[in-house]
C-alpha cells in the first residue's frame, strides 16, 4: 500500500488505497468484549433471522474503526491526523468481506477533507463517513 509522504501532497480527487478484510464471528466476540457491547443483535443468530435479518449484525463502531484504519494505514500520524469525522450507517453489515476506501475532496495547507465508505461483500455501501485531516505530529512510540 502506498503511504502518503507529506501533508502538502494531498490533492482533491486523490483516491485512498482500499483496505479489504473479512469480519468473522470471532472478531465480533473480541469487539464486544473490548466495547462492553453484548446486545443480542451481534451474537444471537436465531433471534436475528426470526426478526427478518440474514445474520447477526457487525457493530457499527467496528465498521468505522476499519474505515479509520484505511485512513491511518495510508496517512501515518506523523503525516496527518484525523481531527474530526461524521458517520452515516446506511444498511446492516453482516460478518464477511468488507472493503473500505475513500477520496480526498478538499485539500489545503492545514486541513483536508475525505469522503469515506465501507462496502460489504456484494459491493453495497453499508457506511459513509466524512473525515477532516490536519497535519500530523510525532509518531507514537512503538
């Protein structure tokens, strides 16, 4: 994956490298423990099918965490940092393939705006987000 070398390199229309992964049921269990979010929609398959869903639903915050990871894998904290973001969840995300990406829509010397998305295995956009980037600082210690 090509990383962003410097904040001034940002330009409108620039496309972020896509992040492709798969979310498993084990990921949902780990996230539920970390987030203290054990509602049945994330683990009770029979209940969700009875309610008309195809499967359990991935935590919205887990999805947006991967969207943010798409940004930080490309723009390291020493180059750019996420200063703010807004998220819209458009449809349920089920365990399985997830692809995240985005485009730079505005770029200036001290601020850039990204339009971001997450798509499920069928290519449906499940989440949209807007993120504001500012020039980075020190890389956190490893």
